[in-house]
C-alpha cells in the first residue's frame, strides 16, 4: 500500500484575491510561513519517506520545512505544477466575473478550457499520471505531494470516481493535507482537508 499526503501550499498574498497560476516570484507571506512550520511539526512523525513539490516558489517554501523536519530532500516534479491559466494569470477574481469563459470554467468545468491554457481533464491526466508513477516506483511508501488546490482536487475526484464538474464542492485549504491510500483492491481517502 502507498499512502499519499496531498498537501496544498500555504498562504500567500494572492490567495482568495487573484490567480497566481504559474506566475514566478509568488512567495509565502508571514501567515503562510507560520502555516508551513505548523504543518511540518504536525507531520514530523508521520513516516513520510519522500517529498515531491511543484517547482513554484510558494510550494517549495511549503515543502522545505516539512522535508527538513522529516530529514529528507525535496524533489521537484513538473507534472504536479499549477494549472496553466495563461492570460488569466495575475487577474483578480472580481475582474474575471464578467468574462463568459471564466463563468463557464466555474459552472461546467469539464467542457471548459482556460483560453490558451489547459482543460481540467488535462490537469487531471498529468496529476493522476504522476501519482500512478510514484505508486509503481514506491509501492509501500508514504509520499508527500505538495502542490496546488485544483490540481490536488483532480486526484481526489479521480480516485473517488466523481465528475470534475463538482470540483469546487471540496475545500482544499492552504497548508492542508488529504490522505489517499492506494491498494491493489482500490483507493481510500483516509482524511480530507486537514489543517493544523
């Protein structure tokens, strides 16, 4: 059995206000740094053997205290990076409300594409592909995947067999973790959106 700790990055100044996307230079704020430290302390005795992170700064800054507490290295993984939000990157949610493409993205996700960016199904394919590869490579390990809210949701929804049109119905808070266990007989969500 492999156990995956699906961890969302901690808080930064853009959370809840605008789309950080793949924008470089978005760092944890003071609150986020405190969240990352609390998370590291909470999971120090978890037995996590490997920590994989999105390459974006806010995620690495969340993963590093955890890896240090566990005595392991952070390994970056391109496949678990944020959605390619293309031209929506950096835009405030309030400004996007009038955009018909944004409205479709939020109401009928599986039929929508970020203009010049990704579909949610493409995101799910790369995220689940990464989990499956790690499961095959480390079939009995506890593994942390530190990434981004919606991409992590796509993993959860895949293994629960739920349509991504309902992706916003599960909260994935900053610095939270969800535990996914994968066995030969099937998946199990052992914890969801745990914050410390």
